[in-house]
C-alpha cells in the first residue's frame, strides 16, 4: 500500500512539473505569437497596427515570468536536493530497552516536544527522534523539519527550507496568470476577427483563469498560516489540539524532584538485549558507575507532583504531567570524562488552542518565515530564519503562549501587570482568546521572541557555558549546522 502510494506520488511528482512547464510555455507562446506578433504587430485586414502595445505586452509578460521561473527553480532545487529531511537511523531491535542514540540533541536544550514519558517523539519509519514540528510523510517515506505538505506541483515535501519559496512561487504565479488573464480577457472581449487566433486566446485564457484563482487561494491561505506560525498540519485542530513539552525546571527545583524513592522506571536500562552492545552485555552502564542520580528516570510514571500548588493556577494539575531527568544513560564507549550535570524537565501539556511557537504578532511570525528585510521577502535566495537551529533554548523560537504555559504550571511567577487567571477560564471560549490576545500584546516588549527566557527562569551565562561544554563532550564536537545560509 505504502509502496504503491510512494510510486504514484513519485511518478506524479516527476510528471507534474513537466506538465506545468508546458503550460507556461504555451501561455508564453500565445502572448508572443497569436496575440502580439500575429494580431497586434501584423494585424489582419482592416485592423490598425499597434506596435507599442505589441511590444509592451510580451515584455511585461517576460518581466513577470522571470520571478516565477526563479522561485520555481529555487523551490525545485530545495525540494529535490535538501528538503530538510531528518537523517535515517539504524533499524532498532524492538526488544531494546534503552532509548536510541541522539537524545542529547534534545535534553541539552531547555524545551522540546515530547511524549508522555518525556522522551522526544520517535519516528518508527525513520528510526530516529523527531525534532519539534517534524512530521513523517508517507509519500516520500521521510520525516521533514516543520513539514507543511506534500506538493505534487513541485514534486516533493514542502517544509521549513522550502516554504518561503513555495509561497513566493505561488504569489508570482498569481501575478503572471492574473496578468495573462486580464490581457487575454480584454482582447477576447474586444472581439478579434480571426477565429483561429481566438481559439488559442481562449485556451490560454482558461488556463490563466484557473491558475490565477488557484494560486491566489494558496497564497492567501499560506500567508494566513504564516501570520499565525502554524503549518498546514498544525493548522488541523489548531484551536483544540494539545501537545506535550519537556521544559527544563528552574535551578531551585532541579534537585528536589530527584528526592525520595523513585519507582524503577519501565525503561530502566539493563545492559542486555541491545544490538549496539552485543559482546559487552556484562558491563554495567557508565551512568550506573559514575553518577548515582542517573538511576532516577521517568518519574512521571508516578503520581504527578506539581512543584507547588496555588489556587491562582486553576490549570496547574491539568498542565503538569510529571518530570523526566536526562541523561537517561551514557554510552559505554564515551571517553572517561565526568558525567554531564543531570537535567530535570517538567512534562507539560499545553492548554487547547495554545501555540507555543506563535511569536505574538503576525509581523514577527512573518519575519520568522520570510526574513527581516523586504528583499528577503521578495527574492528566493536566503532561507527562512526559522531554519536556524543553533539556539540552545529550543529548536524553534518560543512565544508568549509558552510563557503563559510556564506561568500556569507554576514554574514562573506571574508578572505584576498580568491579570489574574480567573478572568479568562475556559481557554476554548472566544472571550478567553480575545483576552489572551490582549495580554499577549502587553508582553511583546519583553524580549520573548528572541528566545530569551522569562523572568525568574534559568538564564545565567555560566549555565550556558557548562551546557556548551557538555554538548561538546557528548558529541566529540559540535556538528555543522549549516541549514541556515
Ligand atoms: Zn519519519
């Protein structure tokens, strides 16, 4: 089934771009040949010769064609050559108990999307962890960063690396087809005498009309989603969906969650039955040797324990789903270095309608996808700023809803100028949304959108330096993050 779907999709993806090129070629031919040369420059008997118009119309068409071609080529190159797939992992033994490698890409950050155990989301097809906003696509069989949709028109998956070019391509295609539609409609309405010319005009007119409406619809819909910082996938049930986030606890809570007798975690790590450890199965885990605290994992499998209870936080119990402490285990072949500092994360469930990646205003969200300056908005050259994953805080910048989540979870004190929460229950109602928007506006000046942490949260430079060191130790080196150009 999947194979058949793959075959059909790949076949469509190869044929449709050719088909599209033929349509553009035909429209170009009709504008230059049957309209400009055969009708305006060499008019039929009894009609005046219109040289200026016969030259201006095809030249204007050409000027509109250039950005369409440029964005299309850029889009195809990105979609076919570097669409933002996550790497495929080695096939896993289903009986393996320890998590697959690569977790440090997540727990060295301060927040990441997770499952109920506090692990990042796992893709069983790609055998790898999925960064935030990544989705698996059946058509190509790969996970794509910030995947939007599979697009047969461009022959592949549109994701964070291609979305800007996709929207630009649609916008410029609308300008071109709209222009073609207007020009041909004018001359068809004028009533050309020559019937064989008019047939060609009408065919091109129909195609231009179809594409003009098609592309303006896609452009407007895409821009609307860009303004809200959602992908097509996230937009489904955007106002009722919830998700789980692992959020680094502030330092004053880091030690406390490790107190008491933890239930042995289900995924407690015994050094057996793992393919990667065959031949070394008698050896204890490094973490058991050099850091006793590493036996404390998946504390969320116990009864959830909010850090502190407060009647001002009516949603706290609903949000608080437990904690998880990383690293879960240390590879046994690592160099003999001190174990990294354990990092305990709260597992928080967002309230319905929250979008933690919404940066708080349409303009900020637009700039995250399209860049800071108008030439970035118009030219298909630079990648979106959201392709930059070098932040040590999260894979994508977090916005005011994230801050609100921390406040509601009791991890951050509510700023004085925030209204108490009681006035805005329940989240799903219209008045609550409006109220949230008002609050969001007030918080815009606080530097949130630059990935800074809220007041009272963990933000010392020293912690960042230690984390960088740990990251380097875990990997041997920082990998080249060349996604952002
Ligand atoms: Zn996948």
